[in-house]
């Protein structure tokens, strides 16, 4: 009987610790409206039937605005970047070395796993991607993104963050099924109101 009491206390402690980490207290969550800037890198791999493209990496920049309540945030996000199409083979030479102006405007849902000042999160979103291929065609279509990120609170009104996302969309460029898959890595800051 005497040996069971310390084992029971240790078990209760570890169960409480696991519950705290899995379901953190809402008091650690930042509540409010925020605006932020982001910048980083975008690695894009286009796809088109019968054509092999190289991956192109370039700078990305954008803005975001959101509402955070308890462990959830709903965020409007806009980013822009410009890529160069580079063919692995020159079978369709009129597509080689064309600039692609690429934009996203959409809505993301974030779920936070907050631990004191550090807020890791999962994100999933849907929005409209626009690709304008220089002197070929332009199209806009809906697509999705998913990713992981982390936000570090620096005071009550300011945070720093980093995020990695996978984006995918299919576009009708010159009546062909033009696919854009890209991975973005960005960092930035948010100001809470």
C-alpha cells in the first residue's frame, strides 16, 4: 500500500502534463485582430502534359490579416512572386524562359498548440491563384494549401513567425491543363490590436 501512493502520484503528474501539452490553457492564447507582413522563398514546379519543367526558386512577399480566438485563427492572406519557366527539354520552345507572375489571395484556418510564448500551428486554406505567363495567357482558379508554422509572442501586441506551406492549383493556360505546385517558406511579423 505504501509503494502504490508514490506511483499513483507520478502517474497523475504525467497524465496532467500530457493533457496540458495536448490541450493547453486558453490563457496562453493571444486573442484579437492582427495585421502582418511576410517574406521568404517560393520553390515552384510547373506541370504540363508532355513538357518537363525545372523547379524555379524566387522571393515571395505578402500581407496577412486575421482574427485569433482561443486556439484558432482565421486569416486572409495575399502573396506575390514571379518565376521563370525553364524547360528540361526544348520541345515546346515558345514556353521556355517566360516569366510567370504568380499571386494568391485566400483564406487560411490555423490551429495553435500554444505553450507559453511559443505557438506552433497547423494551417489549411483555400484561395484563388493567378498565373500570368508572359505573352502566352493568364488564368485564375481555386486551389488549396496546407502547412506548419510557429509564432513567437514578443510582448502582448507583437509576434514573429515562420511558416512552410505546400500550394497546389490547376489552371487553363492556352486550353491546356497547367499545374502549379509550390512550396513556400516565409517569415514575418504580426501586430495585434
